[in-house]
């Protein structure tokens, strides 16, 4: 339920464009509210602009070039993310809280016509990441896994950790994913037999809020490894006594069965 309205006030006549119906910002993180405008109108040319974001009424100023005009609850937390000279009036709100949620309205200063409405929501819990890796990996052969993390602010990315050692790459450029931004993290590692049926986990930490996803590794062995083990065991078979041979055969069968299972 939203009890307040917010608006962007421009001290001239402009037309707003490219405005989404709603935006989502994770509580404790930041959110970017897109805002673009076009001009001139009726042959008029403007070279200077003054933009003001306000909430509820013009006395509750959320953003102003003169910080003394900003209400206390938003001081130090808002900034214009774009360049007014390039028709970008996007607003960034940092340290977002549930009390910041509401309905944003963009208005013209003189006519006060509502040109568009943006619903801003602030969930407390982030979405779980999504881990991707090959269904089967080979022992001793490097493989790359990815972890896709949803967030609301490219400048405030979560801390991502993996459960397996390996080489981590830099995060990808954020991509639009519905109302969220999506950033992918990669891990290149070399699996071993000991990793079979173990979890490969990716954990994303958002300022005290932690979410995790995992995939279960299925590790298979190279056929060359199986052949080498069999050859070694058969060599031992030939040089040992009959009693020891029986024991060796048992070991051979046990090892081959285990390796065969892992190679499936």
C-alpha cells in the first residue's frame, strides 16, 4: 500500500519519455529511477535546466541542487544519475528502505499535468542467485561455472563467494532482467574424484542479507585412467602368490566398479 506520491519538477515545459511503469530496489541497497525528457517545444530552445524530485508535495523535496532544500530523511542519499544537458533526469536513491516505497509522478511545473506514474517497491529479501555448470564434468579437466545474481543497483554489487577454489573472473556488465539488473560471475576450476556428488555453491551477500544457490557435481573419470589402473593391477596379479592374487583380484574388482560408476 502506498500512501505518498512523488514527482519530478522541471522549471520549464518538457515532455517526459522512456518511463517504466514500476521499479524495484532492494532494501539496504540503491535504486535507479529512469527519467528522460525531450525538448524544445513550439520552437523554443532551452540551454539551462533545473530539476527537482519531490515526494507528496513540493515542500518534501527528495532531490535539489541546493542540498539544504532536501528533507532530512533523504539528505545524502539522492543524486541525479544522468546529465540534464543530455536529457537524462534519472534519480538514484541510496540506502533504500521500505519507507521510500511509493508512487512516483512526473509533473510539469505550470500545468501540473501528471505525465507518467512509477510504482517503487522495496522488498526486504533478495532473489536467490542461479548457478549453471555442465551436468557432467571430467576429473582433471578445467570447467567454468557461472552464477547469475539479481540486484537493483550496478554501483552497489553484492559480494559473491564460491564453495570451490578456482579462478574467478570479473563480473559481467549488468543486463536488464525484468525490473532487476542481472550480473554474472564466473569460476573456472578443475574437478577431482573427491568432488563427485558434492555441492558447488555460490553465495551472494547484500549488506547483511545472504542468499545461496548450488548445483551437485557429477564427476566422471577419463577412460585412460581406468585402463592404467587395470594394467597395474594385472601386473601385480602375475607376480604375487595365489593367496595374494585373490586379494588383489578383489581390489581390482572394487576399484574398477568405483571408477566405472564415476565414469557414467
